[in-house]
DNA sequence: CTCTGTGCAAAGCGTTTGCAAACGA
DNA sequence: TCGTTTGCAAACGCTTTGCACAGAG
């Protein structure tokens, strides 16, 4: 479990109750939308304002603490910054699962962009489909 | 150049002036945001309504004529449905360039998802960075 | 103590909706 | 002609902003 206070301070942000809780909820779920975060954190902190959530998410993305995960046809989710990986996005239940991105993919995309003189900065790989659970549910 | 009237009819949509022009502008640019489409088409059709653009884009995405391309931190762009490919997204000028996705990547992601019993439907690969033109501009 | 962060309420925008008129087939 | 599509204007809902107060360091 990450030390959120340390993480925030390292990014020049104060370790407030709101931020700590947002980070904790995001880490537990893996990926969350703004609404979902608000709904969860407001339970333990009823005075929480949605505006505060927005402000903090924007700030923490700018500072590199969080990463935005845009999803086709839906609202973005956010995750903690970590090693680059692949997202398996279930179009049934909306859940996002992480999978490690091996070096094959990495080298492949590095070489593709080098051919174009494109200075590669970030690889975003989203695989859309139906997760195991939803497949079972559909079969019945 | 695609036959837009045919494309629309094949999808069960009437070939209206608005739709033909939207498709033509999208094909010429490769990828466009809703606003950009409206700006361009309204020139040749001043009575065009933004609501019509929205309605049509939503409809054409549903029918599979268009594909949404979500972009981190920005509004989605739309492109004509074509063979799966990779997007090089320049964070400087916002331009999106297509690159063919070879079979190596394809097989890789197919096997990754099979391990998970995830029924893969669509591969979305966005590589963010700085295009050649913007690199030159930055250097000066 | 000082500066940052929070909450509230209002403002701002992008997007959607309903409906009458116009249009495509 | 008949069902679809358009344009307009209003409604909606998410996101942002300004400001006074509270809180972290």
C-alpha cells in the first residue's frame, strides 16, 4: 500500500484528508471515474464537495500522481501513475483490468515511431471486449 | 475517394447533404472533432445546426460508419471506419496520424487476451508524443 | 502565521431533446 | 406521399470559477 502523504509531498501538494482518501479509493479500485470517487469518499466525509474532487484530480494529473484513462464512448477514468501497461476494458460491465506490457510491444512501438521521427512519450493501449464474468452472464 | 451515398445507404441512412459533407470533411482531414466538422461544413451550408452534427455523428458511430478516437485530456475525434491501425497523437499540434498495425502487435494482443479469457473486440493503440514538425518548431 | 486547500453557489459550456417544417426516396 | 432528417431554441448536466473560511505545515 502506497504512502499517500509521501507521494503528495513529493509532488509539492499538501496531504489533505480529501486527497489521501481519493488516492486510497483509486488504488483499491484500480480505475475510477470522477463520480465514483465522489460517491465513495463522500461517505466518510459528507461535507466533501464535487468541485474539490475535480480540482484535485486535475491537479494530481498535472503533477503526474494520477493518469487519465480515456475510454471510447464513456467518461474517463483515473489511475495511479505506475509502469506502463495494457488496459482490458470490458464493454459489458465497464471494468478495466491491467495487464503488463511486455518488451515486445514496447520495442515494436518504439521502432514504428522512430521511422516517423516521432518523439514517443506515452503508449496507450486499450483492448475492448467482454470479460470472463460478462461472458458467463451473457451465456445464461 | 469513398462513395458516401452508397456507404450511408448500406447502413440504412439517407444520403443527406449534411451527412455527405461531414463524411467528406472527415475523410480529407483523417480525424476531426465535432467542432471542427461544424466549422468546416457550415461554410458551404450556413444553415447547418450544431445539433444536426451531433445527431449525425452519434448515429453514424452507432451504425459503424464512423469510429470515435478518444484522446487523453482532449475531446474525442472521429474517423471513417477502416482497417485497425495505430494512432500517433502529437501533443503539440494535436494532429493524429495513422500507421498500419502489423500482425506482430495483433498476435501479441490476441494472445494476451486469450490468457485472460477476455473476448477481444477492438484494439485501440494511441502513441502520444511530438511530431516531426513540432520538434523542429521547438528547436528554434 | 502564512499560504494552500476546501466548500458553496453561481456561471459556463458542451451536448441533448422536443417539435414543427423541410427533405429524401 | 411517408418516414426520416433538419434547424431552432430550450433544457440538461458536467465542469469550472470566485470567494470567504478552514486547515496543513
